[in-house]
C-alpha cells in the first residue's frame, strides 16, 4: 500500500496525506484525516503521488482511520448547516456594505472551523464581518479570497468542448496562461473563443504548446521568402503542425505542401538564417524517362482444322461454288443478270463501226457512198437518241 494518498474534500479541494498505518484503502473510500485544528472527512482520489510529483515533500498530516456510517451521517448534517450558513453570510455582507461575492461555505467535519470562500476585485477589510459571523455561529471563522478559476473549480460545469471542466476533474493546480500561447499555436486572438467559463484564458491552451514550439523551432518562420528554380518566387504561408507540413505559396498563386523533412532535405534553410534571406528550394527531379515500348504484333489466329481446304470458285453457268469438307456446294446458280440498255448497245456498235469501217454483204469493205451515208445517218441517229 502506498505511504501517501491523495484525499479530496468538498469543492474538489485535494491534499496529500500520509498513511503511516498502511491501511488497505481503495479509490473513493471515505476516510477521517487530521486537520489544522481537529479532524475532517474526505475520500481517497489517488493512490500515491501523481506522475511528476514523486520527489515532493512528505505530507504534514496523516490519515487516522476509515470513516464509519455514523461519520457519514454527521457529514450530511454539516452539508445542511452549510446551506443556512451561506444565506446568513450573504445577508451579513450586505449589512456591512462590502464589495465581495460569497461563493461557497465549507464546514469541517468536527464542526470546529467554518470557511467562507469569496471573490472580490481588490482587497476587502472584513474584520468586522468576521467578528459578526463568529458570534453568530459560535465557531472559528475563516474568510478566504479566491480567484475566478478557483470559483469555477468549486462550482463545476461544462466547457465548450462538451466535457466537464478540466479544473473540476483532473487539474490539481493552476499554471499561468499568457497571450503568447495562442499566438504560438496560430490561434486568432478572439477573447470569446479563448476564454473559458471563468472568463480567463482556457487552461487547455497549455496542453499542446510544447508540440507547437518544438515544430516551429526546426521550421522556417511564416512569411520567409522562398525561391524555386522552376516555380519562381514565393513565401512560407502556413505551418501545419498536426500533419507536419510546410505550405509554400508562389507569386503565380500556386501552392505547394511539403513534408518538413523533405523541405529540410531539399533546401538550404538553417536555424540561424535571417528572415530576410531567401530560401533556395530545389525542385525534385522526376523519375528517369523510360523508352517507349512498341507493342509486338499479334500473330493471326490459327486456322482451325475444319476450315482448311475450303475453296470458292466462279461457275461458268453463273453462281458460286464452294468445296468444304469433301462436299461440293453451289450457291446462287439461278442468279439473273440484267441486260445492258439499248443506248449502250448502239454506242458500242457505233464504236466498232468507226474503228473497222462499214462491212458489205460479202464481207468485203465497200466504198459505196450510200453505205457512207447510211453510216452517217446511224451516227446522227445515235446522237439524237
């Protein structure tokens, strides 16, 4: 069993207590612990120190025992007394005319101390108020001024992310948040988006701050001039931390997204390079050109055995003849051919006469004028026709 346990009280107030008797406690077990003047009741919220706090000093107070059922009943009665004490405290504040806001009232388990938590813009003189409250409740009164973050931690709530507030769940201490943190993360300085429920800068602005600063440490600044031999002049437009990319915009309007390691390998940028000096960005060489591949001529498909020996012939009587598989097949033997027109016959006869001359009845060439005239008449008739 750890020697140190973290105990949570009302209002998410957490403190470390030693466990000298090595009680076998578990998470959320009610325990009775030592207090400044008496005893108090809380619940175990963590076994041992949180990571990073192992070398912390040993706690001053120790755990006395595990709480019983009667102890839990007494704690419930204290919660009822706290409600009436808060109403009385607000009335007393108005009576004394003090500029302060009462946030919460916490009564110690044994009833020996009552703590009033309040907020105020500046210092408040509440000495007369303390005397009035002590005479009313007949116990030790402690007025404690807290900040806006502590007020939200005690009241609780939900953030814009939809989850319970970090200060009300796991944050054990508040660390300072500055306006430089959103600048380092390239966030717009919009108070409505950077402020939490408490009205202060969100605590989550510290969560990824180291990641952004480490990335910018090994990357060029925004607006650093860049020159590319192919794409021309440009500048660093954006640093994408989540994707680890560097965006470059050229004068032509074109943009390029480069991996940070590729940017460092293909440029002459160094951490000590001044911002006004241009970064020379070497264009990546493309793959070596490959020779054109000439597709091979596909051989003609093999002739099947069933088509070998086929032959088609023109028959003397008209039609086609085909021999396939040892059998003779005749196709279209009854096709009729249309006769030539009379005009074509006359032209053909006239050409033959003109070439050979007129022919007599005995088959000899005649020189009779009548024959010549008749030939001319045929020619003229052919022309007229």
